[in-house]
C-alpha cells in the first residue's frame, strides 16, 4: 500500500499547455517525479495507491496535467488507484475528474462517503476482502463532513476497512478527532495530514503514525 497527498501538480506551470514546449527544464520535473513513483510501485509490487486529495493545483481541465496523469495511471495497470478530490481540486463540473474518462484501475470518489470493494491476495494464498471508504470536496475550501458522531458507517469486521479523505474528521476547536476515528472502527485512516493505523487484536491496540508520501506496507499485514 502506498499513500500520497498534496502533490499540487500543475501549480508551478499553470500557463503551460505542454511542459515539453517550455524552455525551462524544470517544467518536466513533475512528469519525472511521477515516473519515479511508478517505478517504485512496479518495483515493490504495490497493490493499492491511495491519493488523499489535492493531486492537482486546480480543478481545471485546461492544462497538460490530465494527459500526464493518464500516462502515469496507465503505466501501473496492476495497481488499484483511489482518489479523493481535495479543496484545490474538488469534484465539480469541468474538473479533470468529471470531464475525462480514466483507466479502469482508477476510482475517483465524487461526493458523499461511499465504499469501494476489492479483494487482495493474502500471504496464505487466499483473497482478502477490503473496503475503501472515500468522499470528495465538491466545492473549494468547503470540507465535506464525511463522518460524525451521529453518522458513522456500519463496518463489516470481515473486511479491512480504510477511510480515505483529504480532511480528517474534525472535533472541537477544529482539531482532528482521534476519538471519532476510534469509534468508527476503521483499520486505517489516510488523510492529507497524517496516516493513522489502528490494529486491534483482542486486548491489544497499537497505533502507528507515518508521514504522508511513504509506502506503509501491506494493508493485509496492518489488519492482522
């Protein structure tokens, strides 16, 4: 499993239609960076890529970014890609998410909290069911309330349940509400600020926090 967020692709070259036309070699840095990520994914056999918002610097379709992302997604066809649009690239009419057909390995969440299901091979050779819950910003700078104390999803313990969100659940004073995450029962919360992994084994609870943008191992290993 690999998690990343806030790449803000296109922000530094917003006026360019195609970075290859630019005189400044730095215009190709983003494509090279994505190829580096793709190489890591292929080399490590990453099964799932979670993108926790702000993949691009704007919601607009009119730039070189959509074609660049399409090439990136198609270069890792064996990897499931899940995207939750953030405040900089919300899911709105005319956005790159709403106005383009993406490869079949790409799932983009479009609004209220919903779950996508998949099965991943476990070490015992069997397929393990996983549910990835995600939602999207549908307006700039207006965070969606994906879960609240009075609106918690019913999670099936037979699945590894993952919450993918750009903005983590917020409690009092605008702070992250870890107690709400614990109450919800998710095995992993991937958001733009940090990754929170909770592994429950009878009376044992271990919480692991990792910086965004790093590979954090296998979903199945974290669920065990």
